[in-house]
């Protein structure tokens, strides 16, 4: 009789663990759907920020490319480097 009681107790525990697992899976699914909703709400703003950044970088690049290709950038870099070097000891 004791072994039957142990077996019944074991079956009850298994059923309890199954029930808890199903509840945990449901909570996790609800949490993931909530997270998905939040992320999808952010995506248009992130996309717009990305596009704005890409446009801004393109504008800056279009302003610096003619300067660098004309040689002005090289002269500026040369002057900057020569003016920032410490004086040579005499």
C-alpha cells in the first residue's frame, strides 16, 4: 500500500509540474508578444534616424570630397602636422 501511495504522489507531482510548465510557457509567450509590439513601435523611429544619419553623412562627404580632391585637404593636413610638431632642438 505504501508503494501505491508513493506512486500516486509521484503522479500528482508530475501533473503539477506539467501545469506549472504550461503556465510558464503561456507567460513567456505573452511577454515575447509584448516585447515584439514594443520593438515594432520603435522600428519606424530607428529607421528614420538611420535615414537621417545617412543623409547627413552624405552631405558632409559631398562637402569634403571636393576639398580633398582639389589638394586643399592635403595642404591643410601638411600645415597642421608641421605646425603641431615640437620645435627641433638647435
